[in-house]
C-alpha cells in the first residue's frame, strides 16, 4: 500500500470532494484525519470510512482560523496512531 503508515490531513473532509479524497487515500493505506466545521458531517464521514476499513478521526475546526488549525494539528499528532 502506497500510503501505509502515513497520516493524511484533509480539510473539508466531512463531505463532498474532501470525503471522496479521504476514502481514496484511506484505501491506499493512510490513516485519515478529517477536518471540517460540521461535527455532524465529520461523524457521518468517519463512520462511513470506518465501515469500509479506513482508519479515520474527525476534528471540528475552522481552517480559516490559524489558532484552531495549530491546536488541531497538535491534537492529531498527540492522538495515538496518528503520527505525522
């Protein structure tokens, strides 16, 4: 698998193109960190990805706010199994 032992961070990962990219990268072996402003979209995407065997976590964040992005990246790094 091309992306085995890698983590990809995808903004807008809760739906649409972001979710499709997340699934593609997950099927290539990556762990997927989904970023989105909608907790409901994140949960739906995360559970849908896990249902097809993709390791995914959701992070509610507004990527237009730098402080939120920095804190979220720190969380992703500190979460077990989601090394960058």
